[in-house]
C-alpha cells in the first residue's frame, strides 16, 4: 500500500484492498447495508470501536432513512470526512473510525466511533500538592486538552496536531496561546516536530529524546508534568505544551533550570513561605551534588577545617573501616539506587517492607560489620533526601548521577577537585539551551527583572487597591 493508492468505483475491490492492508485481521468486521436501494458496506476494527455507537448513530439512521439524500445528512455524528485515499482509510480504521463504502462510489465516508475505555480523571500519584488542584492528565488527548481549556479560557488558545511514527501513527498536539507565546522557540519546536521520521513513538519520553537540544546532557531540557494547573500556568507564561495521545505526561517547552525546582504549592502559599521552600529546593540540589564529595575531601585532604572534637569522632569511626571514603560513598550510593529501584518495581506493601529492611536492617548491619562508618550513612541519607526534594524526579536523578564524577574529583584533588568539577557543570549549564533559550536564564545571561519569579516567588500585588 502506498500513499498514491486510490479507491475504485467497485465496492468489492475496495473491501479486498482494505482487508489486505490490515492483513485480514480477525477483528476486521464488515456489515452489509442498503441505503436508498444502493448496496453499501460498513467496515471497522471490532476491538477499537464502540459497537453501540455504530448501531445507534450509523446503522439505524441509514436503514430508517426514506428521503433522497446523502449518508452525511442521516448519520448522527459531529465529525465525519470523505476520502478517496486507501492509506487514509486504513489509518482512520486503526484509530477507531468506521468506513462506509458504497457501490459506484470511489470514496469512503469515515466516522469516528472509537471506544472510550480511558480511566477517569484523578490526582497524579507522582506530583502531590498540599493546597493545589487534585485533578491530573489522563491517557486521552482530548480530555487533556479539555483540562487545559477549562483553565485557560483565552480565544487565542491554539492547537497544532501531528501524527508521529509510520508504524504507530501516534497523535500529538502542541498547545499554546497565540498572543502570549514566544514565537522563536515555538518555530524551533515546529521545525523539530516536522523533521521527525521514525517508525514508532509511544511515549512522551521517546518524543522528548527526539526534539531536545542535547540528548547527552543529564539535565532535562523539557519539563514533564501530569498536573493541568502547572501546565496551564506555563501556557500563561508564553510556553508551549506538547501532548502525546496515550500518555498522561505532557511536555513543557522551552524551560529553564529553576523551573524544575518550582511547585504549584509555591503559588498557593503566601510569597514569603513560597520563597522559603523554593530556596530550600535549590539548596537541596547543591547538597545532592556536593555533600558526599565534601565529606571525601575533608576526610582525605582537609581534616584541618573541622573542629578537633568532630574530627576526633570521625577518625575513631573510620579507623577500622577497610574501605577508602571514595569506595564507601560510591558503594552506599549504588545500594541506595538499588533499593529505590526495587521499591519502585515492587507492589506497594512489599516496597514499604524493602524500604524498612534496606534503611534499618541493612544499614545497621553494614555499620556493625565495620564496612561503612556511621558518618557515611548519615551523609548518604542526607544526600538521598536532598535529591528527592526536587519536584521533578528526572532532575533529582541527574543530581545523584553527577555526584559520582564529583566524588572522583574530590578524592583526587580535594576541595580543588570539587571546584573544578562544579566549574565544568556550570559551564555546561551556561552553554545548554532549550529550544534556543538559555537554560540558566535569568542568571546567565543575567536579567535582574527576570529573577523576581525564578529563585524567589514575588509578592502578588492588587493594582486596583490604592497605595497608602
């Protein structure tokens, strides 16, 4: 089948061509009908359609029609289209439509009758808030667009649709507000979406990898969220939302580093409280990145920076530990990752047990056996907690991975190694872009006015009140 194949005026040939295009699948169904003394056939994929809709909105109106008219005026459907293209007909069938073909007619009438088996709207499990909204995106793209439109009732609300993957034919949409959007990054996004030529795309993660600026960076260049309130807030800031059908996660572009440490709770709290917790999250990134390396550097090179009583306590603990601090830290970081992965993959009751066993039993046993010091357990625990503070899991994971080369640098050069490693990270952040926009804005390049809602949350003013 090629894009140039057309339907013929002979109905039997059309049916055979469509049947061959779907490899005579067992759920390919044909219903014989007669409309105004004209033989016609209704075809559909049984597993993809709602048969009650077909019976009520298509078959009954066609059989009961007496007036001389065309099928489009008889069927009860808000959407329909006609096509003479064989490939378009097959794609519509695979997306949950049915096709009505008639004798002496070289076109097919396509009517959407897809089954609605999607789950109900509920709160996302991975992005809890205390005072925010409690609805979340689902796997249905139309529901997701509805959740955005319900919040952003702007007449310039725009949707640009794509079909991605020659095998999967996955629907995707870019949502933006025409009057607010930054057009340069949006045009870059359009170009990258138009250039996608792959066999399959089934998730937002696969799409993200195809369109991001630097796929080798540990820093995500698109923000992933399941929260409609968060996505709508970014729409009102002039950003774009990318929705992939079949996925509850949407992508926000362009994005900057500080957006990954902002939470909807910041905007549902008073500005001082929101700013405090936002600064805590940014500080947690530095802790997750540097704390094990600082411990290694202090113990191996710079013990003079510690008060004597603290140094004495640490020296007593590590005197009988056979492993160097570097291997202690790396081993415990790897154990932490193993426990986290096990907890994610297992059912919830077992995952809680694994967490208790890993945190208490294994931790206590490994210290009593003399393989790791108590201080190292505390350092790794604080590092793990700091990495989990990030509202977006991808950023916390990236910080934990980047901690490994920084630990190597600290073990080799001490504090100088940490400074050199952080300098490399900072240079990378300054050079990184998200759809043509600097990733570290408004810090690099410095934009003082832009700092007002990046690092701290600004106080909201009511301009209708007179200042006294």
